[in-house]
C-alpha cells in the first residue's frame, strides 16, 4: 500500500525540520539570506528580515559572515534563538 498524500507531506515536513537542525561548521561563510533561512524558525516572527538585515549591516556584517557572527549579531540586536 502506498502512502497517502497527507503522509508524504508530513514526512517531507519532518525531513525539512531535521535539515534545519543540522548546524554547519562555525567557520562556514554564508550570506544573510542563507543564515536567515536556517534560523527563521528560531526567530520570533515579529522581527522582520529586512530590519535584521539593516541592523546587521550597521554592525559591519554586510553580505556574508559566519553563522556564529550572525548569531552574535542577533543577540546584540536583542533576540535569543528559541
């Protein structure tokens, strides 16, 4: 018996969640968009991507940085990951 569409959607969602929980190496350089995509589930929705990007740019993180640098900038912004 083949799985139903609902079961397949649930399985895909579970796999995506597991993928997001995998941490890259701390010295891996990523773009802000890639960092935000990986962390978006841990950032409260009221903190908009564009505002975070502007704040990070003012802190000297323009374009690319390590995951750790972006995480530290988020703490300086006043948000702790869930």
